[in-house]
C-alpha cells in the first residue's frame, strides 16, 4: 500500500513538472509571437509611411515633368552603401520608371534624374543636365519636389488621426477624480503621498508632458479634503526619462497578469488574475501598499494571500533584492475599468469635430517632439540613453494586433518622419531644402566641392545616429539578459 502511494506521488510530481515545462514553453512561445506581431506591425507601418513619403516626391517631380528613374519600397542595396548587395525581390518598368521591392526592409527611395540621392550616383551628375532632370528645373520647383514627402507625411498624420478619432474617439483617465499611487522615492521625498488627487490637469498625459517638456515644478494636490501645493524635485525628470514607471499613476490593486520567466516565483503557483490582498497578514488594497511592505523585505520569503475568483489562497513567495515578486501586474485600463477599479472618460467626435481635434493633437505632437530634442541634448536628464532604434520603435506597438493602436502609432510616426526629414542635415530632405534656399537667396547654387563635403558629413551624421540609436537598443537588450 505504501509503495502504491509512493508511485502515485511520483506520478503527481512528474505531472506537475510536465505542466510547469509546458507552461514555460507556452510563455516562451508567447514571447516569440509577441515580437513577431510587434515587428509585423512595425514593418507594415513603415512600409505605408515610406511608400507615401516617396510618392509625395514622385508626384511633385512628375508635376514638373522631371524623370523618375526608380521607385523602390525597401532598398535594393545594403543602405546606406549603394554598391553593396544590389538585389531586388521583384521589379518592373513602366514608362521611364523602374518600380520594385528591395530586399533590405528598412526604408525606400525614389531616384530622381539629376539629383544626388540615396543611390549616390555621382557619375550621372558629371554629365550635362537634361531638360527632364531635377537640376534643370527652377529653384522653387525643386523646393516643392523636395518638400513633397514632408507634406504628404504631415497630411497623412493628420488624416490618420482624424479617422482614428472619428472611428474610436478618445479615452483618458480623469486626473481630478483619480487618486494617484506614489512608489517613487524621489516623489515621496518631495511630499507626495499615495491617495493624493492632482488638480489642474485633464489627464495623466497632460501632466507628464507639462513636467517633462515645460519643466513645470509647481503641482497642486488635494489630500483629505484640503489643497496642498507641492514642488517637483529636480531629479524627477531624470527619473522619469530613465524609468517611465517613476511617475504618477492611478491607484489600482495588485492583480497578477503574468510571471516573469526569470522570476524565482515562476513555479510558485501564482496564476493570472490573482489579486494580492495581504503580505504576512498585513492587508493590501493597492499595489503601492504592497510596494511599501515589500521594500522592507528584500531577499525574504513572505506568505502572500491572493484572492483567486473569491477564494483566498496563501502562497510562499520570494521577494527579490529590489523588493519585487518578479511578476507583471495587470495594467490594461479597459480591463480595470470593467472591474470597477478606475474611471475612464470616453469622448466621441462628429466628422468635423474629429478633424479639429486631430489637427490640434498633430500640432501638439510636433511641438512636444521638438522639445524632446532639448531633453536629449540636456545631458543631465540622461535622455540620450533612452534614444531607441528599430527595436525601440517595435516596442511601441502592442503584443496583440490592435488596429486602433496601430493607426495611432502610425500617425505619430508619420508626424515624426515629417519633422526628422525637415531637419537641415545633408542627405535628408531638410539638407537639400537648405541648399535650394541658399541658391534662391544668393542666386548661385552651392559649389560641387561644398556639396560633396556636405553630403559626406550628412552621411556620417545619419550613420552615427543609426548606430547610436540601435546600439542603445542592443545594449539595453544585453543588459536585460544579464539582469536578474
């Protein structure tokens, strides 16, 4: 009988291990699928934006009867090296233009006759200009051709936001009705407390933008029915840039969404939907209360009581050296609203109301993006360390395909692409625009030697920015692998 019980116990242990391994495999597969979805959304978004940006140049060029030799989505060479890896997935020629799909899936270009562009065809530039070439046209015509892509991206960003707002409207958490959670030590030292209600702002986005970009330091809060004036400390901007969670957030309960694969609590029995209600018999209503308790229990094991579908389940969980359980908490605001934990205001727009709101948000987005450059070049904030490349862009998208989020992010990228191309950097549209404006003012185009040097400088700047941004992504990824 004892032998039979032992065999049953062994079978249960094996079954438990198999379930754990299966669960781990599902988590790993889920992570891979998350990235497949994110990368898929990024590629589709960039393909739309790049195609229409280049189409803007193409239409403007054809309007002034300038020959367009190539129109490619993606590069048919290893950008930015035009003589390396020349290959196109498919191509066809219609009239004077070769249309094709390149193999290098980050960008695209139009090759306008008589213009030094991404293809860097210097030999063609040595020949005398023909009537259907870019350089044979008047300066104002060339300026419109250069601005074509920027104009399309600006219009596209507004148009997408218009349709998003008309279709889905806007959502925001009403800040003046929502107690905030304070877990950051910098905010605590400045006198902010969990349960405070921030006054004077519509939502969290407006508050964050005002602090980050307008350097607002005076914040009015309501606490226990009384109004208090508090000051944002100097180190807050650096903390916010380094860790977006180091900011005001709505006060919500600690509900488990998932357990991190590197967590010591991976096999603890925690399940999605578990709500933490006590730690070592100390009641917990909100996540910030748990954080305060856990901050005194680094590297210790605690008895954590969770509410699982109305049943209280005690679990032995390890609190790590950072005062964390190694889990992801439920942060989906729509889910939290359904459960009655927060309030969300939904705004619906009429057709033309949506256009007005989209235009206002587009202008605001560009203004904030310009101010963001100030943060990047202010080394005290450490914002330059957070500059991201393609991996950082992919992270902006949700892990599940959501058309509302996709189009909102695409609209943002479109406006950013317009702004970035407007910068007076050689090799970008803004650089060509700068040279044309110089010609219009002085009556003479810049010399060939000057143009060559300027383009070489632009090449170095563009490559440097690409290497720096994607190097940041790589560094953060490596650090993430080795962090506990």
